[in-house]
C-alpha cells in the first residue's frame, strides 16, 4: 500500500502544534510552540490570549513543520485537526486553518477528538493491542474506558467533578507554585514526605473519580495552618497530595484489571508525564501481568503528532469531515 502522510494540527489549549505523520506511526516532523510562559504570568491559561497567539503563530508553525519534513502541503494525503474538546477560540484557529489548507490543496479533512489523540500518542513508538484499558488523565478529563478496537470505546467511569490535572494545578497554586502546577508539584514532592493526612477521594467500588474534595482538603489545611501562624511544609504537602491523587487512579485501575481481565493498559494525557504516577501504575500492571503503554514525554502533553496518529484509522475508513466542521468545547471519549 502507498504510504499515507497526514498533516496534523493541534490548537485546543495553549500549544500551537503541527506534525506530519507517516502511516499513523512515524513522526516525520513535529513542531510545538508553547504559550506556557505567557499564561504563567496570569496563573493559568487566558483563552482570549491563547486564541490570539495561535492566530499569530500558526503559519510560522506550518512553515517550520514543512521545512523539517522537507515537504510541501501538496505532498500530504490529508489534513487532520483536533476539533474537541478544548477552548473554543483556540480550536477555531486550528479548524479554520485546516479547512483552508484542505480547500486550497484539495485534501480530505479529518476531525480528531483531542482525548482520543492522547490515547493514540501510544501508537507512535509502540503498537496498541486490544482490548485495552485507557486511563485518560489531563487538565480537563479523568476517564477510564475499555477500548475494544480502533475508535471503539466503552466508558467505565469518569470524574464527578474536577479532573486530576485541574486538581494538580489548583493545589499547586494554593501551596504557592506557579502554573502549570503538575510538574511543579511533582518536582516538589521529590523532596517531601507523605506526612499530611488527606482522605481518599472516592472510597467506593465504582469506576468514578472525584478530585474536588481532595483539593478542598488541601485548601482548608493551608488556610488553617496560616490562621494558626504555622508554616506549610510545601514539599510534604505536595507529596501527600500527589500520593493520594495517584493512589485513587491505581485503586480504580486495579479494580478494572481485576474485573475485566484485560491485559493491556494505556495512560494518556498531560498528567501521564508524572514519573511517580508512571511508576505506581507500572507496579499495578506488573501485579496483574498487564502490559503498560506510556507515551514518550514529548507525546504526553499536547502535540500534533498524536493527532496525526489518531487521524490515520479515520483516513483508512475514509471518515472525512466537510467544511461545516466546527469546534466543540466539551467532549468525552464516547
Ligand atoms: O493533556 P494536557 O497537556 O492538556 C489538556 O488536554 O488538558 O494536560 C495538561 C495537564 C495540566 O493540568 C498539567 O498540570 C498536567 O497535565 N501535567 C502534570 C504533569 N505535567 C503536566 N501533572 C502532574 N505531573 C506532571 N509532571
Ligand atoms: Zn491534552
């Protein structure tokens, strides 16, 4: 079969990224332009600034990607773009750009669910085997699903309130670490001990998660200590929070591995960059004799390579979008 080259675009949050992916697995070129430093000044992503910066940078990112690949847009077989979930204004910049390229170069347009993109990040260096358990852990989502085949999901559970990444970011802020909170909590926790007693988020036998209670516990603890004039042991609090947050994922994953007997596990989304989490989930998978897929660090956080990987099965099925493709702020795996 002829090789398939997909030009993929990702602008759902604060990374303007483009990639050319060959046959769904080989990253020919990847450019990620992050706006993180700008948003860090505001303590979080400012949607209006994010979409403006995407609009300013998107052509530069295209030129850079084509240069790295030594290719032209006319050389690719399709244009893929993440269209949900994410910030509407940010998504729209990528979508309109993708539509324009699709129209001008007469290439099919593929719409990719960003969350599914995170899962397919694992199909770049490795080959996914089904059925698998997918744990999607990002700034906006915490979902556990069975993936039976390409694009065939059965949702087992999701967060009832905050996503795990959101909890990392909010807890970091209240402890006094800058945005993005996740990596800063991870770094701090390396020098801390799990010495603050924090309750388990959801102590039940469902596959649902809850992180707002845990977040509130940390906020209350910080406020109470301040009122008493006590110093917070920042590293210890970061470590205690991270331990409980990750333990919750491990408990639910254990339950699913035990009940379903599935032997493949994928972790996906920005929070999967966390080394402590990777390690703990690894131990659970070892216990159940299951294979764990973890994306390379580069492919954990938002990037267009994963969008190109996720677009490939859609290209093969000829699941193309027309120019009515629109951005959707919300979206789950199913
Ligand atoms: O997938 P992602 O890049 O964007 C969304 O689709 O949400 O995930 C971003 C989230 C943020 O909440 C960030 O704090 C978290 O991933 N994150 C981490 C780490 N790196 C990124 N959380 C914990 N530990 C990390 N090392
Ligand atoms: Zn993401």
